[in-house]
């Protein structure tokens, strides 16, 4: 026990996550145990429930009864869980899912691994090797940074740029133009703001300087897609941010997640067959991680079929609910960081104490949000991250707006926030 205490104490002194952990102890919004659920309502005790605005099941397929139909048949055929790492063998259900994903997004092939995190920590080091260059968007997901750190520790060079700072990115690409392995890491849809990546300019720079553009589209896949228009800013089919911009996959490594829209433990790389073979050989999670559960592969395949049948209806509903929430929150006077109408909505509160206090108040008022204090975000940008799904209801959005009106009163009375 003394050794454990020493290890914990030293890490608490060294790591910013200690401060995060201490704040979590003061928040009612974290480490909840769901006793039962009713739609998007979570019961945390026999007498208290909260409406879920912290879920990423964007299309609501986790609650769609049609998702369950194919699970039992798949488990009967393939067992509860594949018996091998993917390097040894893969049940045919993997191949079926990979082919359907490739057809949807428009790549030559795909390669499925259990999570986007595993892809980041395996594929990024494989691409840059021991002497390549990583150019990391500072607003990109933390898991890309974890993969980049592994590569850096093996000898690769890691530099960063701010989201949208193309002058800085081009200067870095120019400075390292002689390095034959240059990989730019970005989010397709940014996980805190819901912003869409400005892919046309990023692709132009990647092609000009012979760089690969690695896109983590964990949130965008399933929601955004080809042919956006004013009446439906997400586009159609949910086939990802590359298709949203009408681009090809030249110079692009596309990574999609299936847990956010398809309620399945799976993620994939969209690429050429040549790149797929390379990833199999050089990315360690292909042979050193466990496989996806059979049920997750079955629900992914079923979800792709549901997407073809009624995905547009779900996305229309999702847009309508998100639009109502954003317009309502702004009408109350809150600063809402969202330019895309994507169902990630960040409501700025402005300091840690007000953020923690209002999070607890929202919980008591029956609303579950994702709390974002410093150091999870930069000082002055603290607030609440809301996510909406097609399984939410108009009434739940009304309740959300009512609850935020109550915390608005608290913030106004105490003058502890710069939310406007």
C-alpha cells in the first residue's frame, strides 16, 4: 500500500489530471450509475432521474428495436466473441462490415479495429515511423496526441498548429518539405465545438507539400455526408466529412468511429488496399488487441441497413432538435459555440466555480450534461457540452431550455460568470 500511495502522490503532483479528478469529486454529473433508462431518461436512484444530453448515440440507434434483430443470429453463427486477434483470423462478418463501410464512404476498402483510440495509437506511429513528421491540430482529439507521443518517443518529430491557422501549417510544411513522411492530424468534426474541418484548404496544402491528411471523423461519420444544403446542413447519407466537402480520398487517411452514430464498438480506417496491407503489418493493434464483439459487428451491419432505409429521417429530426436548442439557448443570452448546427453544443459559462455550481444545479433540475472545467479547456472558456440524439424529444429540449433559464438566474444573481 505504501508503494501505491507513493505512485499516486507523485503522479498527482506531476499531472494536470489531478486537478480534474479533484473537481469531479465536487460534481454530481460524473461517475453516475444508471439504475435504469427510459428512452433518454436515466434514473440514478428510485426517486431521481435526468434527461441525457451527454450521449453520443446521434441517430438514436441504441434505442431502435430493429437493431436487435440480427444479434442473436450472428452470435449463434460466430459465438459471443471472436476467438482470435485479427492477424490470426477474422470471422466473415468482419469482411461484410468492411465492404459495406467502404461502399458507403467511397474508399477502395476499410479496415475495422475496436476503437478510434486503438487506431490512433497504432496507425499514426506506423505512418511516420522513426523519422517522420507529425503536424498536430491543437484542437484535435486527445487520442491523436497520444498516438503522436508514441511516434515522437520512437524518433518522429511532433509540431503543432492552431485550428484554422493555415499560414502556420504551410510554414511548417515548407520548413520540413524534404521529409518524405509528413502526416497532418485533424478532426473531421471537432469534439468540443462541433466545427467542421476546412478540408479543401487542408487537402490543397497536403497535396502541395506531399503530406498525408489523417482525419479523425469519429463524430462526423453517420451524421454529416454528401450534398449539404441550407435546409439540411448535415448533408445526406452520413458518409463522412470528406464526402460532405465533395472531395476524393487522395492524400487522405480517413478514420471513422461506429460508436457515436451506430451504437457499436467498432472503428475503421478508410483507405486503399495497399495501405490496408501496410496497416495490417505495421499497426500493432491489428495483432496485439482483442477483436470487436460479435454483437457489435452485427449491430453495425444492421445499423448501416437502417441508415439506408430511414437515416435521412433521423438526421432531419436530429437537426430540428439541435436547431431548437441552439436558438433557445442563444435567446436566453448564453454564448453557444456552434457554427455548424452539428449536435455538439458548447455553452460557455466562463469560470470553474460557476461551471461546477451550475452543473450541480442542472443535475438537480433533471439535466445531464458533460461538464468542461479548466484544465480540460483553457481558462475563461469553461462551460457545458451538450449532445443531442434523434431519440431525444421536443419536450426534453423544452425542459433543457427551462433548466438553463434557472441557472441563468443563478449566474445573474451571483455575477460569477461572463457567459454573455
